[in-house]
C-alpha cells in the first residue's frame, strides 16, 4: 500500500479542552505528523484518517488521536481497529497509569473492538494484546498488565515480521516495561535493535525516531541517539513534544546550547497550542540547561514566568513536577539557601512532588548553618516515602528515600558529624545510581555523587572529592557544579 504523508493544520482549540491541556504528553495535532502505513480491513474511505490517527499516537498526541479514531469509527461503524485505537489513546505507556475514568473508557472500547467479526487475524492480535492491558485492571497492578501487553505484542511482531507498526509498538512496550534498576538497559537495547532498521528504511516514520530517543535516554546509550534526536523535530516540526524530545539526548551529553534551542522551540509551540503540561515540561528542561550554561538570569526569567501561568496544582503530575522542580533547581544550584528555605509545595501535590520542596528546605537550612530547622522537613520526607511505599510506588519511594538520606547527611555535616555525613551521602549516591531516571525530569536537582564531592571538599578532602566529581561527570556530563568542583578539587589536591 502506498505510504501516506499525514499533514494537517488545525486550530488547537478544536482538539484540546482545558482538562486535556494538562494530560501528560497530550497536545494538539501538529501540522506534519510523518509517514505511517497501517493497512486495515476498514473501509477504504477512512484509510487516511486512520493512518493519521496512528501517527498522532506515535507523537503521544493522545487527545487528538482519540478524536481522530472516533471520526474513523463514525465514518465506518464496522471498523474494529478504530476502537482499538481509542483504547490505545488511553494507555500512556511511558508515564503514569491511566486514571480510573480512562481505564473504564479503554475497557469499553477494547471490548467493543473484540465484538467485530470482520477483523482480520492480524487485527485480532492487536486487539487481544491491548485487551490484556485492560483486563481486570481493578485488581492487577499496572506493571503486570503492561508486561502482559508487551508479551502479547511480542507475538504480534513475530507473526507479522514485515508489519512496521507491529514492530514499533512492540519496541515501545519493551521500553515501557524496562526495569529502572536494570543498568544494562537490556530492554532498551532490544527495542533499539528493532527500531534502527525501521528508521533507516523509513526515515520519516515518527514512531521510529521518537522511540529511539527514549530507548537511548541513558548515559550509556545517549551518543547513539543523536541522529534520531535531530530527525524527530523535522519529522513533526509543529509538535511541541517532537521539538522537545531531542533535549533528552542533548541533556545526557551535556549539549546545553542544543537543549536550550530545542526547549525554546517546544515551549513556544506548546504555549501557542494551549498545552500547559508540555510547556512546563519544556520550561523545566530549559531551566536546567540555562543553569548548566551559567545563564542564571535567563533561568530566573523562566521561573518567574510561572507566576503568569495562573494557579498551578500539584495533583497533575506533569504540571506539578515541573512547576515544583524549577524554583528548587534555581535556588539550590545557585546556593541561594534563604530562597530555598522559603519554598512551599503546590496545593494538592503528590508525595513525590512535595518531597522536592521538603528536601530543598532541609538541605538549605543545613547548609546555611541551621540544621535543626530541617527536622520537620526530614520527617515530611519520611512520611512521603511511607505513603509511596504503601501505594506500591516503589520507584518514587526509592527516589524520596535518596532525598531523605541527602537531607540527613547535610544535617549531620552541619552538626559536626562529618564521617557519618559522608557515609550517608555515599549511600544515597549508590542508591540513586542504581536506578534510571524517568523521562519527566532532566535529572536530579543535584546528583548525589556531585553533592558528595561538595561535602568532601568542604571537609578539606580534595583528593577524595576529585574522585567523586569525576564519577559524577560520567553519568551527567557537563554539569556546571561538578565541573567547578572538579577544577577546585584538582587545584587543592596539588597544594
């Protein structure tokens, strides 16, 4: 079947409601979506719209994708795959699980998809795989359902070796189910091995470029992702997410000017299209890059712009995380301890969002010489950890545990207990490095290993500090604080 170049220019308001504007990675349809081929048994007249819908999925334009698939379903009431597509638009594989309402909608749609007799055997495989994610969702954890979907997609890909979409969606499922503690990146490498041939043969395929960036989003693999990173923004140049995604690789490699350019473009596009979540996501990466480049006044202007965005709530994770992290980064990276100590969590913040503020305040008070004033915030960090643990959110429970160890270490250091402080901060660094970061963040506010270098330097151990700064720069190349610390430790080591 001849490939279809999906191009459109539609007002953002047509697709994006105020609620949808805060959906994670959900944004209006871009002018250009790339090239997608997805043959179905649906009526020939809906072919273009269906392939457009799939292209929207590949750029994580979930709200627009759902509406586009619904148009297909109206135009062809016998198109089973339209209902598969609607169900898939509620499954955001690389981020937080669907809300209860999204789960219900997805269950209804995938059940309806399974009732059509005219679906081909290949289409039935797609539908059955998606159904596994929604099966018994009230009782089976999302991680287990995601693994069941990935296993089923392995079968779809194996049965349809020439089906680019089957291969691409299977690769995405591998990335989505990669254990964060697996520092060998086995799933990501398997996904990349699937995606690289697609990208070579179909360089305008949005999913191939997009998913390769996610597959390579680690310090080990980032150099391999540069080509896809630079390509994706050209494949879908009007999509805020496509404009932002290259900065995942740029951040990993310390290419700060490239990251700044990427996120300036993404922020402008997201603002124009009314996508607050994507705008804030770009602003967080932009703040981080500005700080690493030493452009503190530019970072401050970005953070100040938060005030013009209205009342932001921490309950929406994508919005809450970015809006919380930005002022924390600005204060802590500049050593503005009084600013950090005055920060407040956003209303309705989730525990792992509020934890950033509690950490910042505890560290700031300790480093300003008021260690006991951090007691309440350290207790708050432990409460957040317990809440996350009780909810089965082990990844963020571990990350908050790292923050708690860091805060206690700086408190110990300020309380004249240097050896204990070093021991605890080293444990935090080892724990932090045992897990990969999630795509929601460019990285920790300050990596624990870099903090350990700072602590050792403050205790007049420049040789030991130099080792830690250099180790920190392996995982986070080009970080300004680590580079400055490395230079200072190297100079003091020679005296």
